[in-house]
C-alpha cells in the first residue's frame, strides 16, 4: 500500500512539473540584434535615419567617400563622382570618408586631394567645396540646422600646431575662442542647441596634451573634468542633442579609467565596467540616453558594451553566438538603437558590423555600385598612350 501510494505521488509530482513547465513561456532563441557586415573597418558614423558614412573600396578603387543606406531598398552612394560625359572621361572629386552626417541627408568631409572641406548630398553624391580657413584640422560636424563646426590652426609652436574651434553658419565663419587657461582646443561634437564639446590642451606639445574636456553653452565654458570626483584628466568622446556627454575619466592615483556620463547640468556618473574588467570607455550616446563603448581587462582583451537603464551589458551576449563574431568595440549608436561596432571573426581581420534591433526591418546587403570611372592615374596613362600613338602616326 505504501509502495502504491509512493508511485501515485510520483506520477502526480511529474504531472505537476509538466504543467508548470508548459505554463512558463519558452525562451526565444532569436538574437536581439540582426547583423549586417560592412566590409573593412572604414565605416565611422550613422545618423538617426540609418545612413552610414564610410569609404568606398575595391580592388581598383580605394579611399573614396561613400554612404550606405540601411533602410529596405537602400543602396550605397559614392560621393563626388563625375560620370563620363562627351569628351569628359569622368573623375573622382572626394578622396576620404565623411566625418559627419546630419538627419537632413547632408554630410561633411575633407578632400585630401585638393586640401579642402566639402559638403555633400548623401542622396546624389554631389559635392560643394566649403571656403574654410587654411590650416583646418580635425573632424567637421554638421548639425540638422546646417551649421558646420570645425577647428582651425592658429599658429605653430615648433613641430606642433595649436587649434581653435569655429562655426560656419550660412557662409559666415565665427571663431569660438578657447576655454580659460587653454592654448589649444579641437572640436569633438556640436548640436543644434549651440553646445560645443572640445578636447583642450593647457600647453603646446602634441596630442598627448589634449587631456581636458570643455563644454561651451550660452557663451560659457565648463570644465567637464571638474564634474568628475577626484579626476586628473577627462576624455570626452561624444554628446547628444540634450547636451549629455560621455567619455572616460582617469582618476587621481592608481585607479583605472572608467566610462563616464555627464548629464547636461549634472555631476558625472561612473558607468563601471563589464564583469572582470578594469577599464572602460564610452564612445557614443543617443538622444534616449543609450550608450555604447568598450570595456577591457588591462591586457587588451576588449569587449563592446551597451549601457541602458543603468545596466552595462556585453554586446556579445546580444547577438547570435553561432555566427562566430567577437565584438571588440562599439563606437556609434543612433536613436533607432542601431549600433556600429568593430568585430573579428575566426581570427580574421577587423570588420564593421551594423547591429539592428530585432523587430526593425532587416537592412539590405552592402553592395557597391559599379564604378565605370577610371582612376585619375589611369587617365594619365591612357593620355600618355594616346599621345604616343599620335606621335608614331606623325612619324610615319
């Protein structure tokens, strides 16, 4: 009797466990992010409409500005290409990547061939030269209102140059001055509210001296390092439309640097690191306050992170592990939550990944357009060959 009761009780327990199991929703195996592979590591910026700025490169064409549209049906537009027409064989007018895109489809970059800044249309690829002062240095930024920010060379002390930020509105250039006590400042970011983020140096001496971050708002400079408790240096990396700033802070003493968030008008918040790591840096923040960056253990074993709702998460935990990707660093995030990150796969080279949140349309594959325009150097060779043939005919 006791044995029978034990068997019946075992069946009842098993049935109960089965009902509990069925009542618990099955865990989805779907990845929170869809991966789109962008060839190489030359894609650097994404706007809030899903346009990604980078470089066009192939076996015969390398180093030309391009924009990839990650929306369904989107394509790659190569900037500054003059197609062949009549006797004009065509040309490439923009050698370099775009440094910034706004949400109106405008981009800015620097043409290395002609040593000039350019404004370009991301839909057509058309470019317009910008009349900026000689000695322009550093990245350009363009706001949705069309204001273009940059840095210009003031003077050269020995082998080093000092810079000062400027803004160009409707063709009118205005110097923004320098933070108190600083001799040089390079632009980091700017927004439509007129806030300007710079990395500044108290002495002339190369890039190693740009250890102070300042925010210009309403004509007043704020030392962001003063908002970080016990900080010796601060390295701001990005700013959103609200004026929230992210970067890294190196504290006084032996403690390692951590990713920090400085809310507009508030004190800095230490974002910490991923479990087991010692160092971290925040690289970008969107208007929702979502932050991406890199966390590492001091031995250069770095991993990308996403920080949202007060929690830092390893981005590698949010993608399909079967894909073989190891995401090393995330460096851009837009208001859609799309993330640009650098990753490696199976010991190969570094590639840029576009991570699109699940539930959003899947981006199209990256397909570069056919480029019938020959390289300028090729045109020269063809031209010399034509001259040679003409000369031989004349000799005959």
